[in-house]
């Protein structure tokens, strides 16, 4: 009996070993690089390394590296939580609730989405569930679900679900407002504006509509110098990155398509979504298949292909590391 059990156990171990070995041989790599222009190698080394920092999320978004605290924070939009990751402690809950403070149960993307730090170093939060842009009324190292609402409506109409933010050095905040946080999207009965907008919150609190012509405005970031802004449009029919110049009042002018991802959406999962721009003007933009890397002239230099649906990214303080929110997990990619 003992001999039979030992033989059976050995067969099971051997079988499991074959299964594990077979999986390891066929599993897709976490990340692969696709060079399109030689300049790509100056930005992303051929020896770039990737790793999973944490997983178990429903939809990770809004990544920000906080250099002063050496921490990486990001939203789980569907869990209504902001998480943080540090080298010392790994993943921890940072703020809950983060985007919906109501008491009525609701579904959809109800949590925080885009995050950022204003010129005072305060945490600015796009709150999908509450349909506002707020500042966390607490220090970064002592987070609390206390919020100062800085944008609640435009001309009396509530926003749909503020999605992502970018900042000018004069204190102005720019944000996008697609319909994704509404439970029924554009068909939701609670939708008040008949368009999707991109807005400016001036340092004095004034809200300005900058454009209502984008169908699904999403990621947003300024090029160095603050004279040009880049906005992604997460629409399968208009999968574009748009660029706008700013006039002396910070209003949009000379709008144009920076790059089209229409063809790529037919062969790879994902849409133009969150993005970041480094100090040299290189764009790291989530799109079909992973992270697309452009120069500031709109030339596609290469792609960081990821084997999952990518939503957004953030650069470390020295810009040598890229943090990526990728569906149920977050990744760390050492670029060079």
C-alpha cells in the first residue's frame, strides 16, 4: 500500500512538473520591446527589465510617483480605493473611499481615477463617483478621506466623471471629462451635459470649457514649457492623440491630430488612454498593445508591448523607471 501511494505520488509530481514546465515555455513574456526608430534605444534600453509590483485589482489607473515620499500611488477605480506601493512595505491601502463618498450603493467606475500633485504638493483627485475634482484635505503621509471640491459643475451642469489631470506652473489645472464613470455611460439618465469636455480650473477657481469636440477625452499632459498639451481620445472610431497649443490666456488653439491609432485598434487590445511626457518631451502613452513612445514632433519611436490591457503610466523622479497600471496589476519597468 505504501509503495503504491509513493508511486502514485511520484506520477502526480511528474505530471505537475510537465504541466508547469510546459506553461513556462509557452507563457508570453511580461514585456517586449519594438523599436521603430533608432532614437528609441536612447530612451528605452534593449536591456530594460520589467516586474509585477502588485496585483489583485479590478481596474488599476491614475498612477503617480511621489518623489518626496518615495512612493507610488494609483487608483483601483472599481474598488473605490487608492493604493500605495513602497520598496519597504509593498502594496498598502492608501485612501478609502477615494472617489465615491455617497451612501447609495452603485456600480460602475465609482472610485478615484486620475491623480496628480498641484504646485503646493497636494493630492488632486478625479473622483468618478462624486463627479468632481477634489484636493485631499490631509498631508500626503497622513491620508484621510477628507476632500476640498475644486470643480463640481460647468454652468450649472454636473460633470460626467472627471478622468485625468495635468498642471501648469501658474497653478492652473486641466482635466478631461469622459462618460466612463456613469453607470450607463453616455446613455445614463444622470448625464447632464450633451458633450464630453476638457476643462481648465484657474488658480482663482474659475472653470473654463476648453473644447467640447472630443468624443472620449481621456489622458492629458503638457509638453515641457507648458505651451502645448496632448490629449488622448479613447474612441474606437477616433482613436487619436490630439495636440493643442495654448494662447496667452491658456485657451486651446491650433488643434490637430498628433497621431492616429485607428489601424492598431484592429489588431491589438486597448485605446489611447493615460500618458506622461518626460523632461525632454518624449511621450509615453498607453495605447493598443501597451505603451507607445513618441518624440515631441509626433514621430513614433517604438513600443513597450505588455501582455495585458494597459491603462496609464507614470515616470520616476529621475525618469529612468516607468510605472504602468495594467488591468489587474501594476508593473515596474526599468527603462535604462
